[in-house]
């Protein structure tokens, strides 16, 4: 399993649009991508659960990636979030 911490920098946090973009990016990989905030977690494939984490600008989240391409997926997700100011 790969995991990393990320501080959300998008002014609106992870609401519907960025959650959808993140889910679409994560679906490109075989690995399962899970986001954890304050002890609660949701996979990126479950948009309502992801939005239910109420992730706001400045929040620190943990991203866990598990699967056959986890290293590549973790790097890709981190790069995507940084480049798109999520």
C-alpha cells in the first residue's frame, strides 16, 4: 500500500466537480484509491461518500492507494491534485 498526506489547496475544497475529476483520474488505475479525513474514509469511486467527508481548503487528508499499480497510481493522483489545485 502507498499512502501520502496532502493539504487541499482548492478554495472550495473537494465538492462535486473536483470529486468527479478525482474519481475519473483514479478510475484510470487498477488500484483502489481511498481518502481519509478525521478518521473517516471513502473510496474515490463513491462520490457521495467522498463529498460526505466535507473536505475544505486547508484540510490535511491521507490518500491510500492499494493494488497492482499502486506506486504509479499514487504518483499520478498526487500530480493530478497538485496540477489541478484540488
